[in-house]
C-alpha cells in the first residue's frame, strides 16, 4: 500500500511540475506557496455541475524544507462571494487522517489532489463523507474558488479563480410536498403546507406541518420537539421577519429520542390564522396562533423551536405564498386530530 501511494504521488508530482505555470498561486508563507488549477473547461456553471480543481504546493525557497504532505482527504475547498464573504460547503463526515511529512527540494511542486464541489439545490442530503464531492447551494452570480492543504504549519491558501453561476436560483428539493432545509449536525427540518392553495386572505388559516429527518448514516440522539414547541417564521419580500402572536405560549420541556438513519418524524401541525392588526391575542400556542400580514409575497420557514446545547437545530427550506386583499374565504383549517400531542408520530 505504501509503495502504491508513493508511486501515485510521484506520478502526480511529475505532472504538477509541468502544470505549475497554469496554476493561480497565493501568497508565500515561510517559503511555501499554494496554487490552484481549474480542471473544468468552462468557468460557467449551473445547479448539478461539479467544480474540479487541482491543488498544488511548491517550495519557492532556495533550501530544502521539511513540511507536512497533505493528502486528498485533507485538502479544503473555499468558495467566496464577489463581496469576499465565504460560503459554507457541506462535506459530510470529515475523515481526519494523520499526515506524514517529507522533504521539499527548492522549486519542487507537489500535487495534493483534486478539489470537487457540486452545486446542489437547497435541502439536498449531505454527502456521506469528504471522499465524495462537497455540496453547496449558490444563486446566480459571480464567485471565487480557492483551497488550502488543511493540515500543517505553514498552510498557505491558494490564489482565487473566478467563476459564474447561471440559471434560475436553485429550488429546494421536495418530496411529498416537503421542502427540506440545510443539514445541521446530521438532522434536517422540512415543512409542507396542507392547504390546497398558496394564496390567502384575511381570515384564512395557514396550516403547516413540520418534520425532522436524520440525513446521516448513523443514529442521532437529539431533542424531540413537541407540537407546542414548533416555531414557523414568516418573512416578507424584503426579508423582514414578521412576528406571530402565539398568545400565552406554553413552554414544555422537550424530551429526547434516537433518530435512526433516514428516519422521518412528523412533529405536528401549526395553524396560523391571518388577522387584522390589533386583533386581541388568543390563549396559546399551535392551535390558536395568529399573524397580521399586509397583501404581498412572503416566505415561510419552519423549525422545531427547541434544541439542546451543541445539538442540532435545523431550519426548513422556504415555502412561498401570497396574501391578497378581499373578503375572507371559507375556512381551510386542517384539524390536528391525526397528531397526538404527547408523542411524535413516525411516518
């Protein structure tokens, strides 16, 4: 195995030396420099495409140096917006390996492996590990791609390669009407509207079911939110949060449970009635929540509403809906009889 590794590395380094001129190199850190070389023939991508780039290290000093040698599972991808703000990449379970060190001759270039990041819709389950391409959700726009070795000191960052994402903004993945959000410590939150419409008037009730699922490959022990814990959030077209009036909101100490890999749990239905401003509060929680919304477009995002220190607290993907003016329609409230408030129901 060791002989195979050194044979593979030697082959990569021979090519790396030839390809050094086409790499974008970053700042020198104590004689060590990191470079990145895009392997895709294009700099324009859309959801479903995978960015691929080779990461290189080289000794720019005039003496042999003894440094750590990052391997394929050590190297780290970095994606930034045009403003410079970093964007999180979902790498799944990360393998932390103990790297070995080696001599770098003056001017020597070494290939560290290939960075791979796939553009995915929001709510896509995490990769199993960093053996697979990382996942990131990007709206149309301009970004930069760079990387670093991920281990050792020094650990310089490469230069940046600009790329463009085109097409419509990626939509969250949906299954059975559920819109799932990003994975948080292995758990995902999803919501679905139980109403037959996405257009509401004063007097209507928005009926939203909240679900959790274990998106990892291992059991997860976490809090078990109850129906009265659930906390959907409304945002207007400008992204401003709109407060829900829960009345005298009861706080119930959440229990814990173990979620099996892939298990989906329904946490219950929250019924939120659209009311006029200054409507008196009602007496409590999910069965009588209300909100005053002017005509316009809104997004609804759900959460379990509770978490333990250091535990998962995922948020769902967004569901868009519209509020219009006019007289109230007939009630469309979904009765919650199929949910037991004492226990969560596993789908």
